[in-house]
C-alpha cells in the first residue's frame, strides 16, 4: 500500500493531503520546514517504509522508518503542530490554518483501519512525501 502525502509549506506549519491509492484519506499537519532539525522541523520529502508501533502514550500508531538524521517519527493524533508535534505527522479531518486542524481522532482511526488491513494481508506500507502539485490548486 502506498500512502501519498502532498505538502504545502508555511512559516507556522506544514499542511498536507494524504491519499491512499489515489483516493483522498485525510489532511495532515506538521511542523514547518526547518532544515530537518530534530524536534522543530518536519521531515524531508522522500519515500519511507511504515511500521505499526505501540506505546503507552499513543497506543497503536504508525512509525515512519529510515528518515535521514531522525528517529521516532510517528503518525499520531494531534490538532496543533507547534504545541503537540516534535517532527511527527498528524492526520486531521479538517485543516483550519497552517499547522492547525481538528477531528484528528476520526482521521487517525480511518487511516489506521486502512493501514492495518493492508498489513494484515502482508502488504508492505510506504509513505511518499512530495510538494503539493499545482493541479490541486484552485484556478482564478
């Protein structure tokens, strides 16, 4: 299964559109791009394997693997990138402004169901992160 995260970058946060098999899944929020610095930047664009992970804090969530110079990059619930994320990615149902969203639990649940179904069938899951293509932007 291929997850595609298409981003737009802003000084106060990074917003994204997450698709599964070319179908919209949810929006995402992340920290702004700050040269891939730990705990204050979103991760670089690229292609990453995804694994299922469990912790007491987040319960079941997703781990983004092989990120250059980074570790413990997670996909978990959050609604405010600057206050709740340290380089991770948060799915949200609604994007309000850069780095801010709402209904993260609902979006996260839908994403987890799709990913777990693929993993249960033995299918590898990868995340590809790119800049949002102009084809999505509204035309004047």
